[in-house]
C-alpha cells in the first residue's frame, strides 16, 4: 500500500489513538507507559483535564496577524518574563524549538555584529540548516552538502580541556554567542560541572559574547527547576523555549531576550512568524504554565527524579536532574526490548533517555524500573 506521508525511517509499530496521563493507547486499547512524554513535551501529562477545560472555554479570535494587538500575547509574555532571573527581558514569538533557536541566532548576530557560534558537537538545537550547522553531524553534511561556516564545535569528554578551549575561543573576541542546553539532554543527559559554566559566563561577559541557554527540552520543571540554568546560577542573555511551554496542547515557542540586547532587532521586518503564538496555542501555554505552578509539578519532578535515580542506581549508573535522566547502557536493543513490554524509552548514542510526565507516580516508576532492569545489560 502506498504511503503518502514521508518518514526518514519507519515508525514504531504503535498506532496511537488516545493518550492519558503517562500512557499512550493503541487501536487495540493496549496502554504503553510513555517515559519520553513526546521528547519532553508532555510535562503536565496527556489529556490533562484541567488544561483541556481551560481550552474549552476559549472564545477568542481564530487568528491574529502579528501587526495587530492581542491582549493575551502580553499576558503570556509577562508570565514568561516573570520566570526569568529578573524582569529585564522581552519575548519574541515562535512556533517551536527550531524557530526559537533561529531567532536567538539572528539576535546574536544583530547585536554583536559577529558571525561565529560555539556549540557542543553532535548535540541538537533544531532542524534548520543554521541549527544543524551549530552541531555539525557528519550524516547531515553527507546529504545536505557543506553546512555553514563559522560554527565551532567542542566536546564533552574532558571538562577541564573543554573549559579551556571554550574560554580561549571566546577570548578571541569574534564569537557572537555560545549556545548550550544547561543539562545536555540531547546527548543523553550530560551535566556540565558548574565550574564550566562559571568560566564560560565570565568569558562571555568580558568579551561581549552572548550566552544562549537552550531550554526547549529542559524547561518547565523537567530538571526539578523551572529552567535548567537555575542549577548553575546562570543569568542568560537569551533563553529558547518550546516543547513543555504548552505541554503539547498547542504548537508554540519563544525566544526570551534581555531588553538591551533585544533592541538590536528594532528595525522593520527583523522577525516574522506567521503562526507564532496562535491564539489557541497561547491559551494552551498559559493554562499549562498555571497548572505546573499551581500543582507544584517542579517539586514533584525533583522528588520523583530522586526516587527514580535511587532505584536505577541499584543496577546502573544514572545521571540526571529531576525527571531528566540518562543511563549508560550496552544493550543496543533496549528500546525495542522495553517496547515489547509496553514501556517507551529513548536511546541517544550509548545512553538510555528517560523524561516522563512530571505527574508520574511512584507505582508507575516502579513498573518502569522492573522492565528496564529486566532488559538492562
């Protein structure tokens, strides 16, 4: 049978017809424990009744062109800025993570008048050519041709060496921005030492390089803090968000920028996003953020993460913060093995990735642990 939807690789043998809490449900009614939450999207759980009830009340416009005023944009922007280290930030609208990173890169170039960026090799910041250029994965260059120049990559296998390398590169005075996830989820959950970020932040301030924290995956309680950068006492110049912003109830992202840096984009048509902050997605984001805060999901993430790590430590060496957990694992088939037992986990290089809903219970964690342990080698 001809397929009309292109996929680079075939999908899991799971046709999702429904979802609830921490479970995906197939057409036979079988439930799969979802330990990926849509890759850090469903922080508040699937089909959350409180959030859905808020969306049902929505009676606003179908669409608002960005040239016009819309009060709920300001409500969401204020809510996001209040989550920053101080209120000296503004928001740029985006549809998702890739676009939020693109906006951050444009702002960095406009503000510094420089072209170069530093990122971690083979990490991930989005699907556009510019975002792919940040991390230089050889498979992409093989098929897309040579990616953009002036994008420098560093490794995570020797933090003393990497710290020295990044500081030296920044000290040359020609780097627009250093970009990283605070906890590098897209390399299987790698946590840089605080000393690394301390030295990099100091070098950025001294040399006029911007510090971009990519919180697309690690934000909104995922790491046991509202944002991952809080673990390192960082005051970022730019923060990119998406995924957990709406919890999957609407497509949305944002680039949150210090006021004085944002002024560099004060020229006509500096940024445009047709579907950025669609009215229904804005309501979803507002309802989701309110739910996270009012139901103490950040504290739940911290405590559940500690319990998860404790139980995993009985047979493995997990690394993580909150419900953002990576585990070195030699079994290359563990994702499919666990899937056969109706537990969905991720795998990045030689590491298992676990990032479930922040609403996951101890009982559900226990069930997950038993399946992972069964297939762990």
